C-alpha cells in the first residue's frame, strides 16, 4: 500500500502554530510502506491540484488512498477525488474543532467542514470528538444540521461510529490528532483538554481500519515541534499502523 505524504502547514494561518509539515518525514521513517511525496506549493491552487491528482491516481491504482499531512486543509482535495470515483461516500472526521470558521477557496485548516459540506449532503458527514466551538462555528453546524458525536463512553462512541460507517458503500476517514486529549497528544498546533484517551483512539482506529468500505484515511495536524517526550509522534505511528496492517480493499464499483 502506497502512502501519500503532504508536508504542508500553511493552511494554519497563525505562523506560531505551524509545524505539521514536519510530520510526514518523521512518521514515515517509522512505518513500513511505500511512500509518495506530493509536491507542495505556496500557490494554493497548484497545491490542491497536486493533492487531488495524486489522490486520484492512488484511488485508481489501489482502490483507496492513505495520507499523512500536513495540516487539515489537505483533506477536501482528497475527498473530492474520492467523491468523483465513488458516488456514495460517507465522511467521518475525528477532530476537537468543527473547522467551519471561514469560507475561503482554497480553504485553510479551519474551514474544511464548509468545503466538505459543499461536496456531500449533511447525512454523509459525521464529526466525532468536537468539544470547542466559536459562535460562528456553532451557528454553521446548527444551520446545516451536521451531526456530532461528543467525547464520552467509548462503547457509545464506537457504536455510533459503526452505525455511521455501515450506512455507506464507501467511507472516507480524516483524523486530526487534536481529537485526543492534550495529555496524550500535546504535539499539535491546537491541543485541547477533555479529548479521547490514547487507548480509545487506538481502539477506534482498529475498528475503522477493518471497514471493508474504507476508501480513504488521512492523519493530520501532528506537529513534532510541539511534542513532549515524543508522545504524539509515537501515538500517531500506532494509529497509522492499524491502517497498514489491514489487507488492501478490493476496488469498488
């Protein structure tokens, strides 16, 4: 299974919060896979064209696309490629934030849910682990009626996630590492308290990686410069390994 590496973090508007561009190089050293570097560019139109085309090739060649970012702004271009190949796509996103603060095109990391909502109907979107909203984000989520699963009992989260996964012939999953409590994942630009634990996110990753309808997965917002005792990097490696351990899905029709 070939993995896309996208060392880009300029989707994070605050330069002091950047650092996610270093994650692909660091994480890939600890993973056994074939890797393809996506050419990044300061021209966002070129960048997203490159991401889209790379994702499209992976979907054609291996039926699914695995990606290490980078900040979360990389995700919509991959979802676009998946949506074009597979009509019925469910989008499952793990994130501490709803990411619908702004509406720029091409987007930054804090407006990806807006971009996704323009591609998929609300029934095809589920956000898991969101626990910090701005007023604007709360208004967008309520107006669009986008479903959210809050942090809580693992069995409850797991059941709701499974129910969502089972609804669609094809599934795309995006995991922003800040969904994990900052005690376990400090190495991100926007760490938040009261997130899922290390054990919970690994268990959820194992569950999702076994989905036969999985056509895409990205891991984003891992920022090694902010890490402590290498906690976030090692956790991210453990998460991503779950998706590499699973047998390749057959191409879907």
